[in-house]
């Protein structure tokens, strides 16, 4: 009964020409609906999230290199006070985005990881073998290349930067290639990115934690157990998990572990089961619709009819029971994260000043990030996939050639969001190294995206030309 994130009501309009009466029923009728409809259609398209992210990154770069650059940095340094009385915390706007709003991003990542493990491409060993092997190769090889170029000093702390893949950008570039892409290739990239995200979360939790407060760790553990207990007890109200989540975020923030890890941990405790099965939903829905139909009368309106209201109320309850909280949250947060939180993150973190950037092009950190994402990612993903298939651990998806898989491996080199995030953790005390890491991430992401798009376009054109 769970619906994939990003699948909205627009999917029902694909057969509009064949069913004009159904299409007419979905046409916007009010002024507000007519104004909102184009935006809804735009946000429902796969590349839209990547396009918005790219625009915000370009805007941040332009702003940081304009005569108003000081205003850009002053904006994100603005101090905000959170709390009341003695229980207050002072955070910059930049920290609110990176430590607070990005926890919601990681919460969505956690929901996607849990869904994939339960019912998706990571739900069985045979399904998970290829994308997991590819993800491992795509994390180990970039890290090794980075360390080879940054073996000493503070620079080496950035080894986790080129390990990550930006799923929004990667899937956006893939979608630009149109319907010629085999569905199995899109599934492979999605599963690869999810496994990659899981690896990045583990790296953040294990290697980018400064000092640890065991009292706060104990509080976080207790809150996590409380959320898991609520799940086991059958609690499905999202506000309950939201309250626990806020407290868990504070505990993790105080523990020394990066606060965004709280989002992933909370997501793993969100209920994934439906309260009723499909058969029970269909029986109840048919009964409610029948009662709604029988209550019709010329002088009766839905507003004044108790029978109508009762039938609609039963349908509402049935709909809630037929969806899992995990699926509901994933669907509702997808747009908020894709078109709200991630663009804000790009605005706050992609503002790299290009003044003196030429001197950073030869910086070991810049070279390490570029080498990791542009060479390490494609090589690691392709080689690990080949080994897994060659030795029988996995099978290559039907209809997906090695040329296509290699093109997707290049898209894995689009690090952007997660790479910028890990860079901020690695070089908090070293602004120049952070600038070098950001520059390397931006260069590598553009190169990897263009090369990946070109390779995939040629790989797809080959079979089509032969056909």
C-alpha cells in the first residue's frame, strides 16, 4: 500500500486523452488552483529538484563574488537565539541550516534507507549485491585517491568529502536523457545512492565527531528507545515522533556527534506497517462509497448531510490506516526537502569566492576532491560492479549494458550536497582548506555530470540506432 516518494496525483493524468471525463474532473477550477497548477507540474518533474539546486548554487557563487559579498557572509553569520530563559542556544543562520534543517534532510534519507531495506532494491541479498558493491567501491577508491594526495596534516581530514553522491543531481541528469533510459538503470542508480548515503552517515557518525558527552549519548539512547517503543506499541501519530525527534536532536547536538545523525536514527524507528491490508481497505471503501451514494438527494448537500459526512469520515480513517507513517512522511517531506531545505543549503554553502581561486587550483585538497570524484568514483563503481558480476555475487540488470553502467558511475561523481556538508565538518577550523574543498567539489560535480550525461547519451543512442 506504500507509495513511492515523488509520485503525485499528476500520475493519474497520463491517459487524459483516452479518458476525457476523468481529465476534466482533475482540471483546476478556481483561480488559486490555476495559479498553483503550473508550479505543481514543475515540481512533479524529476529534473526539477536538481535544476533548483543548481540555480541556488549559481546564485550563491554569483553573490559571493559580487560587490555585495560582505552582505552574503553577514547574512549567514546572523546570530539567532533559540529557547527561553536559561535554556537557550545561540546559533548562526548558517548553523541553523547545516545543523538543524539538514537534520530533516537526513531524516528523509533515513526513511528512504529503511524503505529500500524493507521492500526496495536493498531488501534481499540478490537485489542489494550489485548496488551495495558499487557503493562500496565508489566510497573506498575516492577516499584512497584523496589520502594519496593529502597524506599528512589537517588536509587529510577531508578524506570523506569525495565519497558521497548527490542523489538529486544524479537522478536529475539521468532524467534529462528522457525515456530511452532503461528503468533498471534508474533503479540501480537510486539504490546505489541510498547505499552511498548510508555509508556517508556512518562516516560522519564515526569519523567526524570531536568530543563525546556520554551523558548526552545516554539521553539520546533513551529517547531512541522511547521512539522504538512507541512504534512497537502501535503509536502512529506523527506529532509524537516529532516531539521525540526534537528532543533527540538536542541530545545528539550536545553529545558531540553531529546533530544531523539524529534524523537518520529517528527515521529507523518510524512505523513502516499499515494498520489494514488492501482487501480490508477495499471492502471498507466500497461500503463507505455505497453509503455516500445512497445518501444523495436533490435537496441534500454534502455540507448539510450527516450521512455524507459520516461516509467521508470513514474514508479518511481508512486512507490513514492503509498508509504507513513511513510512507506518509516520506511523501510529505520530499517536496519540502527537495525545493526548500536543499536549495537553502546550497545558498548557504556554495558561496565560494573566486578571488585568488587560481592559487587554490593546485591545492592538494582541491586536487584530492577532484581526483576522488572525477576519477575515483567512476573507477570504483565500475570496477566493483564488474568484480561482483564476474565472480557471481551479483547479476547485471537486464537491458543495462556495461557502457550504460559506466555512464551512471560518472554520475556518482556528482558529490555536491553531501560533499559540501562533509567538507564543512572536516575543515571547520581551517577556512582556506574548506574553500579549497568547496571549489574542488563544484568543479568535480560539473565535470562528472557532463561526462556522465555524454557517455549515457552515446550508450543509449547505440542500441536505438541499431534498432
